[in-house]
């Protein structure tokens, strides 16, 4: 049988894509090189309510480890800025449970699956992708489909085989290293903590995410090409010497180590070709500043699945027809990603001392708006400081229409 849709990747992007296609009446097969969905864990495990809500996918209750109301951001000079909502606005989850349950839901809704299957190549007819070649249990197999969707992460094989993404440059990728820790004594148990600064995390940040019962995810993401130490060395130094860590994590014990990488260079120029498209990390649908991707992946996946199913039903699967997916997801997030990428580049050029001065005039609400690419009213506050470098930063932000 020829599938309407083959989804490569069984993470949140892939399962959400499969569910979107199933809702639209398609038959779906999910292919993944892993035999155990959800491992290894490679992220901080934070997710907001908004993305799953837009995708109309409930977060599995059994995966929730803590509820969070916002964040506490520390500038390089340890000036803190808080943002908190009255009600919980997000969760720290267990990705093992989360990914497995989303995958199970897709299976329960009718998706077939092939685990432990590594994609070797794509099949084509008259230049249009119409299937995948996989190696499964030592055998070479061909699976046919009207649309192939790559939801296979930062190192996407589908992205490479379709030519939709070229090789990354070193500064396109942030290296991540994290610990899950027990016996933590956190100052706030319903806020995520972020620490900036060239000394603690060049071109990135350190995070402390509360996970309930005295546990926390503590990690770092650093930019490629600017670091002088490994991500692990930066994080270990933070844990031993930083005041924020000393007060909360001095008695903490490591119970798990995690390593990963994030593309923070913005979305691919396009994510569709004849017969195939990309979603999630494979599509570069990761926030350039926060590094968050799960919520975007779920929304974009639900759109991708629906559009792919509709195109398959009418047997119109050219890039021109699949472009509807690009139009819809970019309408939701395109401006946010574009503005955030420009803001990120600007912040990277800003000295730590200027970021400290900025911390004195921003609020948590204005940080949220800026990272969403929206305008904030801080220009006059900056002018009142008479600080030349801070005012220069404001001038650049004005060019981006963010102040």
C-alpha cells in the first residue's frame, strides 16, 4: 500500500505532524531510527501552554513534572528581572514520557510505525519525492508515499537528501550540555532562571528549570566559534563559582547528563520540494534567542500534516501545492523569527556592561515582547540614563522597530 504520508521522526514534531495528517483523513506511517522513542533526552524540557493549545494537542498529564509561571533573568552583573503570570503558563516535563505518549496517541489514532529504521535515501518519480529507502533489521526496504515529511531533527537526513538545507556554519549551532540534579534548594520553584554573560555563557545562556521534589534541570547553551572552553567546562565552572549556583545548587547531586545541539540561525529559506517537506528542528523552526522549539514544532507539525493530507487527497503534491504549509506557519511565526534573529545578532554585539544597564530599564513584560519581535516602550528611559552605549543600542533597536 502507498501511504498518503510518511513522517520521518517520532519526536514531538513527527507525532504532531502525524496527528495533523490523521485528522485530515490520511493514512500515515511514522519512521524512526530509534527503537525507544523519547531517549536520549537532549533539552531542558520546558514547554509553554501556547504551542500545544494552538495545535489542539493536550500535554500528557503524566509527563508534567512542574508548572511554571514565568522566568527570572539575570544580566551579566547579576541584575535580576522577573516575569510571572498569575496562573501557570508553562511546564517542565519529562521528555521520555512526553515523547512516548504523543507517539502513542498518534498510533492510537491510526498511524503505523517502523522503529529502528534508518533512512538511506529517497525515491523519486520524474523528480518528485515518492518514498524512502530504509534499512530495517538488516534489510533494505522501500516505503512509498505521496508526501514524505522530515521531522528528524537538527541532523535531518531528509533535509540533506532533499537539498533543503545546506551544511551549517559553526556559528549557526549552539552546543548544549546539561545535568538533571537532585537535592536542589531553589529560591523560586515556579520560575525558570536564565543567566547571561560572556563569562558564564558566551553567545548563549545558562538555565535552571525547577522539576519538582528538589530536582532541577541545569544546563548551558553556548555559541559555536566564540567559546574558549567546552560547554561542560563552562557549566561546571558556574556550578562551583557563581553566586546564584552556590546558594541553590551547592548540595545538588547529578543524576543524569545530557548533550545536544541547536540550530539558532533561523528557519530554512524554504521547507518544501516536490513531494516532501520539513518540520521542527529539521526546518529550523527554533526560536533564535530562547532556543525553544517544541511548541513551534507541534503547531507547525499539525499544519504540515493537514496540508500534506489535503495535497495527497487531490494528488497534487508539487512544491507549489505544498507551499500552503509554508504560508500558514510563516504567517504565525515568520515575523517573530525574523525579528528575533536580528535582535539576537544585536545582543551578541552588545557588551556585558551595556546589558547590565539595559536590565535596569526593562521589565519582564518588555523582555517577553522583545523576544516575540514586538515593540516596547523603553527608549525614553534609555535616553534619561545619558549612557552613550545604551543609547546606541536603542538606536539600533529603533531601526528594527522594536522600541
